[in-house]
C-alpha cells in the first residue's frame, strides 16, 4: 500500500485489512507532509518512508523490493485512499494459488463502481482503448490499483516510471514477459475524498505520451 | 557600424568573457567552452558582416541570412531543450534511487533497534 498525505483515511484502511486477518501489510509513505507517517507507525505493519514524494510507481517499487527481501510469496497492491474493498483481496489471490496465474488485475468494469464521475469514466475508457491497441490485449480496466502478483513476477518486472504511468509500464511488461494474467471483478467506491486525491484527468495526456514513448522509442 | 551591431556585438563579447571566466573557475568543461566559443564567434561575424550571411543562406536556398539564423537558432534551442529534459529525467531517476535506498536502510535500522 502506498500513501501520500492520507492521514484522514489511512488508519481506517489499515484497520479494515487487519480486521480481515491480513498481517503482512507493507505501507510506503511517499513523503507525506501531513500526519500519515505518525498514524501508520502506530499499527503493526511494515512501514517504509520516502523522505520526499517520488510518486506511486516509485513507492510501489520500494515496497516491492522490501517484500522480495522478506520473501513473501504473493503481493497485493491496495490503495490507501479507501476506494478499494478488502473483500476483493481474496478474489484476487485465489486464482494465483488455485489456477496458477502469475498476475490478477482488478477490473471495476467487470465488477462494480460507485460514484465514478463521467469525465473520469471517459478518460478511463480511452485509456483502456489505447492500452488494448498498443499492447495487443483485451482488458476491461487498465489503471485499477487493485491487483495481485506472484512475488517472483517482480524478479523480472521493475517499475521505472515513478508516477502514475507505472500502470501502463506494468501492463507492457506483463505482456512482454508472457506472464499468465486474468482480470477479476472488483468493487470500487469513489468518494469525494478519493476523487480529489486521485490522479487528475489531465494527467492522462502525460501517461498517453509516455505509453507512446515506451512502446515505440524505448 | 549600425546601432544594433554595436549592441549585439557588446552582448556577444560579454558572453565570451563570461564563458571564459566560467572555464577559468573550472565551472565549464573545455569541450563545452569550445562549442560556445564557436557559436559566439559565428554570431559575432554574422553581426559584423550581415551581408555575408545572405550568401550562406542562399547556399541552402533561403533568401535572407536572418531567416537562416532563425532556423538554426530554433534547431539549437530544441536540441538544448531535449538534452535538458533528458538530463532532468536522469536526475529524477537518481533521486528516486537515493530516496528508495534511504527508505529501505531506515527500515533495517528500525528493525535493529
């Protein structure tokens, strides 16, 4: 879990995970300037801190390197802003153990999504269209932060995109290395808070150019 | 000599002096200094002998020497921009590496306590 200035919700998100019995929770505080670090510190979780903000991709890579050192077999990405449902974790992890998938990607459009603004929906759908076109896949959701992996996947995949473009990089590398992946329906609930905190629609342009650059010029 | 020639001529000479001072202080690499020097001297010649630039321009089928210099300037500016972006991205990547290393190291230290 990565957190940047999430003092309002991070505690309740960790609580919801602990209440479901998840003990190995890794939180990367991405240079928060509010009380996020102090709040997370009180919980029985692994806490890593970026001294300055480096972005979601960079934070996930830091967390991943820590997890690989620890030797956990499976990694689940979970947002700290409260829009993910902890009940979905089991649904994501199950195909990894039962069906030997390497990666499971949460799809809000296969599952349910509440309070999704129209503008965000348009941007997401465009992102899905271009990603499918560029990477030759048929996904229903591409920038959903809820996903699970066999940890060994990250022996090959390393995030070099520090910011939100990491999600496209991830997809590109899943395809490139031929990992077995599956989409799993998940439930996302947007709140006024998570919309405000999440990535801006305008950032999609930046991500689009990075996708083009990575696909054709990298 | 026209007013603009005097003004731009002084600016170019000042820039050459400034770059020379930077080189002397060790804040500018010799290779980069030579590139700057060639650029400033070319500009100085173009300012003193503007008619001569027309000849060069016509060689490239451009009517006026001033237009030729504008095209060249735009190309140079874009090249510099590209190099700056490239360098900035590298610095960003390096900062991330350092921040990550500190985060992982601090966690190890916390564990040792």
